[in-house]
């Protein structure tokens, strides 16, 4: 399942205090070019600060990841622990610590049980194998209910290459990155600057277009590694464009999977805004609707309460003309010119709302720009999960 | 309970389809100077649009209010209905329609059952009496569980006057106004421009400083009427300042009552931000913490999960230095310099969290500016109430 020249592993190091896997390692047998995108939160976890510095080299051999603890707001010891994780991993692999990146996810503010991690790393390295991707994908989960792995194939100049993405999400999910870890590896040969450009573009259209609860994480990390083991190589804009489409597909699929498996999620809803004067205006409207507690609780209740949608549109900070607004659930028009289309339309919209996935389209009737955000409902289970997350 | 020269009434007109009161009238026996503050949502209910126009005259005799229907997104018929409400009221009272203001609250997007309102108005006018304030306060409620009335007395030049405020809230409550109606009447004599200035200042420090669910309503209306019946009169800045303090007290008390009675609320929490470089920066941080789903679910769960507080501070769009941040629950310091203060502090903070009302203070350690927002927790009941609001 992993592209050529990559191995992975995952095991239980006892970080979570359960028997679940909580430590994972992804390794490139030959040095890989690398790029990363990180949280824009001003409060950042130690591994994020470490990776930001190391990724500047443009390459990477290994990524060591723990779940169950975010290693964030942990002071100087937090940075020491992040460095220790990478040093131990490097030493067991026979590489340099600077070639190893780290990621953590879980509770903020508690010191990392670093001895458990140190003790487990030698065994983790022994378990590295090409088929280890699912163990790795499991080891990085927190409140996710299932591992998320997406693989795609591409061809350049007749040579096939593979792209595999592994992600975790569940809570603190919001555009501009969330408690989201995502690791992409490919056996394509690609320069770090092309990787960075392609990754940034793909993230903008995928991971930065989803929202579960509007909260932004301190630990978001998306890394891409390209080791060239397939023999296929990027050369020029056409091949970059082909690679971009495959990467967009991998990250887009993972992004939707993240929402599907979000905390307490029962509905996955794509909010599409069209007819705006600018893409930025469309995006603000889409994000405001996507994060409205009242819209999200109505989605959970399968209530076609379009008044809340218009109320959210109206507070997005954009000049809108209520009398030009249309609202659709899939192809059912519920609102025309700012006024409801009546009981029959509501009944049809309610049938759409009963589905697990659908589109909610808002047409502003002002211009031709648009934007889309994938969001979820706000359920009783979301509150229950998050009221007692640490206990 | 009402100041001199005011009467009020409330009854069941059948708008809600229950036996609950849903139509109220507040009346000044002599023409009153008046001012208003309205929602900044771009989508505005018909009565808001009507009142904005009429309040420019600077005076008002009566306010007719219905609950159970917001008369918003109801097209041209919505405006006709709002006008009809005021015309009927005016005709039953023997005043001009332009002297009557209207307010509506409830479901968005359904046509107002205007005939029921027309039929009920004559009886409503007959029931007007000085003791009718509680009937009126009941008639304007939606998901609120209790009426909210606050009265205070003031003295100017030895003459006593009274100020009474009546409000409803419950959901769609957020700074910059919410599904919130608030009517203040006083028997002070005061020019409309002074009333407007005082009302605007008081609202900024009270109703614009509360958040229940981050959603902003289409119907927010705060009106003040001053009929001069007490014989006390505003004259100069000193008397205006005295009146301002009383109005601040009335609106501040109502604002906190609104949060206490918010949908599903089990905790009322004052978020205080200090040590910021500017009041605007402090306010952005306070509002981000106050609206974070993850902070609010942790408050509901009585979990001193300060990591979520720091994560919210970090995404407020303000340059902060995590290593300077302290966090307190009342007087218990939970975070010092961005790092947790340990298990004993957490245990003490948890004791604070078990109380129904407390302060959560974030000190940024950068400057001397501050801000405060009163917020609530996000509970299972909030989701249940809002999932099925219309059914």
C-alpha cells in the first residue's frame, strides 16, 4: 500500500494508558525531498516548532508520531522531548536527528511520557515494513473511529508512481488547519520547492476547506516526502500539473473522510456558495454558514430551517441583498429571492436532509465567484465526547 | 413596576399555537422621546426595517411585539404585516401609525398569522395597565424559561425617576446583538439624541458583551422610551452621566440574566482578558475564547482543559507570546507562562468549575488593555433544543 522505498510501523507504547497503538514511524529508505504545511495558530506544539525549522533543508528520512499527547504548552521540556523523540529514532535507524521530523496529537498541556517513547522506538524500528501503513495509520488516531489511508497511481513518461496519504482528524477541525496530521509519501522524484507548491495548493482546496467545530489546532502538520524510487520524475509544468491533480485527489478524499469521521458527526454537508462578487466573499459566507451552531444543530435535527442559513449569511460581514438569495438542498430549491418556497419544497428538502451526505447551496445573485466548504452537523454526541475528553 | 405614565399588557393571540402569551404591548400615555439600536445582520426582519425608519423621528408612543414568529425573510408581505400590526395598534389606541414601533421574534421565514394579531389587538389595548409589565415580559419570550424585568430608581435635582428594562434572549445570542429584544422605559425627560448616545454606550458594555452560541439574529431590537412623567429632566453632562450609570446597571443586569437563561445553559462564565496591547485585541481574544465549541463543551463537562483555552487564544488573529500567558479560574492560577501549574491547581480550578457562575481570566502579559465577555457552556440540551426547534 505504500509507494516504493517507504516502510511504516505502529505499536502501543503506553502513552494513552490503554492497549491502543499510540506511536508510529514512517521511513524513507533513501533520503526523500520533503515539504510541509503547519497550523497558523499562534500557540504551536513543540514538534511543530521543530519541524518548521528542520523542513527548511528540503529533505527528510523519517517521521515519528505519537498520539495521546499533543506535547503543546509544555515549556522547554516539551522541546527537549520532541528533540529526544527524533534523536532516539535517528539513532535506531542509523540516520541523523536533523533528518527526522516529529508530530504529536492529543491532550494539550501535559508533559510527554518520553521514557515510554524512548523504550518503544527500537521495537518500532524493527517492525518497519512496506505493509506497515495501517499500523502507522492506527497509531496516529485520537478520537477518530477508523484509520484513513488513500492511495493513487500516476504515470509520467510511461513510468508509474504512487502517492499515499495517511491522516487523522476528529476534533479541532477548521479551515486554516486543524488537529490534523497528514503524511503523504510518493516514489516520484520531485524537487522540494515543487513539492511545497503542490502541497500548499492541494491543502488550500482540501484540508483548508473543511470544518467540524470551528476550532483550530496547535498541532496541525501536513508533510510530503518524495523519494524518487519509482524512477518517474517531475519535469516541467505539464508533469507538475498531472501530479497536482493526483495530490488534489488524495488530499480531497482524505479531507472528506476526516469530516465523515469527525466527532459525533452524523451528516457530511458540502456548503457551496455561488454568485458572489469575489472568491473571498464567497468563502466568508461559506465558512460562516459552515460554523454556525444553529445551522449545524438544525442539520443534526434534519430540520430544513433555512431561516438560520439566511441569518448566518447575513452576519458574514459581506454586503448581500437578501432579496437575491436562493438556497438549495441538492437540487431542491428551498428559498427563492430571500423567501421560502413553501411546504412542498420543505418536505422535499427534508428528504434530502435525511441522507448522510448532501450539498447545501447558497446563491447570492451578485456575481460569478464561488467557494465551497465541507462541514458536519453539531450533535449531542459531539458535546458528550468533548465535555469529558480528558476523563 | 413600570415608570410613571407607562402601561403594558400581554396575552395569547394564538401565534405560537399554544396557550402561551405571544402578543405584548408597551404604551406611553404621553408621547415619549425614543432611540433604538438594531441588529447589524445584513438580513433583517421587516419590523426592524420599519422601526429603523420610524425611530428617526426621535419619538414613539407604543411598541407592539409578537413572539413565535420573527417576520423575517417573508418578502413584501412581511413588511405589509409589520405595518398592519402598527396600524391596528394605532387605531385601537387613537394615535398615529407612525408613532407605533413593532418587534417580532421566533421562527424565521414563515408568514406572520396577521389576522390573529389583528383580532387580538383591541383586547390587548383594553388590558393595558401599569401592572401589566410581567404579562408583557412573558408575551415576548421564545425558548426563554422566565421573564426578565429589571427596575432601578434615580434622582436628579431631588426628583426621583424610574428606569425599567424588559428583555428576552435564549438563542442566537452574540455580541453585536442577538435574537434579543429589549425595551427600556423611563419617566425621565430626556432628548432623543441623549437617549441614543446613552443607549449605544450601555449596549456596548452589556448586550454587546454576551455570547451564547455565536449566532447573530435578524431581529435584534433595543428601544428606549422616555416620557418625562416624573418631572425629572436631563440637564447637562453630570445628569447624563448619572443616568448612564443607572442605564448601564439595568442593561448589564438584563444581559447577565439573558446568559443565565440561555438555551441549555448550565454555566455563566465571564471571560476576562487583560494585559493586551489594545482593547480591540483583548476583545478579539475574549470573543474567540467565549465562542470556542471546545472551550464551551469543556465548561459543560466541568473539565479544566486549559489547553483548549490557549488553543483558542492562539487562533484569535492577535500576535501573542504563548510563554507570557497566564490563565485563572476565579483566583486559581491554572497556567503560568504558557505552562500548566500542575495537579493541585487543576483540582482547585475544577472546584471553581463546579459553580454555576465564575470568571475565566486570560492574562496576555503584553500591555495594559482589557476586555470582558459573558458566555455560557455548550450543553447537550443546547443541541437538543436547537435540533428540533421548529417541530
